[in-house]
């Protein structure tokens, strides 16, 4: 069965600093991987996705993630944090395109200080 | 285009009461999901439906039942609510060609 582990439940950065949110996956077949963002009291918004095309995926708001099969990782990065990036971020995996079981990690809360 | 619509948005139940959370999508997606979100636990899959007429258990199905009434609607039922079911519930549908899930705005349920 597939699973996702997000390392670090809380990450704090200064405005302008690099953002790195870690995600490792477990899947017996090639995965489809996602990063979602959730702002307080809102639903989930897709940031980016990996669907077996390019391993470096660019998303909205300046975020990107790199799929590394050898490390079973799909870490999310942003070169320069903004205050508006403060939110909770979720990594998710599914094992086929039908999205039969979309499994989420426990989330990482990103805090950005000025 | 409404996307995924959940009702109600808020609900307070007494222990032992029953209720049904409604979810409807207007995007013609085959796959639909129900999740619960609790602090520090992320989103945990309760049930999912890969197509009309089929449902499967997810990670935390105990205490819940689901119905895929038609392609648009996927409801979640609590037969006898317990305080442990206090949570925020999200419904989602999956767009296969674009490999993307769309979420409702959530139902905040409190069981007292």
C-alpha cells in the first residue's frame, strides 16, 4: 500500500529565506505525487503535481518540487519565502491515474517571520 | 461552475444521534472521496468510490457508512455519533485526465 511521510510538523523561516518542506513516499508502483496548501479555515488548493513527466515540477506561487525515485522523495521548495506563504502544506500520493486511493501525509505548518 | 459542494458547513450533534453529510460534484468525475481532518493527523481517508455503484473502505472507516447515489453524489452517514467523530470532513472528486483532486469547503462537525 502507498503511504506518505512528511518530515517536520512545523517549519519556521524568515521572510526571504529558502523554504524546504520534506516528503517521502512509499509505493510499490510508480506514484503520482501532489502538494496541496491549506490556508486557515479554507479547503485545499493544489500547488503542483508529478505525473511521470518531468521530474522537476513547477507550481503556483513560485513553488517547485523534484521527484527523486532513488530517494523516494518529493520535497517542496521555494527560493524566497513571503509572509503570505504561511499555511499548512500536505503531500499526497496515489498509485494510479484513476486516483483510486489518494493518501495524504500529516501536514507541515509553515510559519514565516518578518 | 460550482465544483464540489458539501452540506452542511457546520453541525453540532449529541452523542448517539445520526446524520448524513452530503456531497455533490458537477464536473462529471468518476472518483469521489471522504476525508476527516484532525490536528496533527492530516487528512485521513474514510471511504472512497472509484465509480458509480462502488465504494471501498479507506484508512478510518469504522463508525461511518457511505452511499454513491449516482455519479454526482457521495454521502457520508454517521449512524450513532461519538465525540471521537468530532472533526472537519472534506469531500473530494478526482479528475482523471488532469490527475487532480478537487475539494469541497468542508463540514465542521462537533459531537457533544
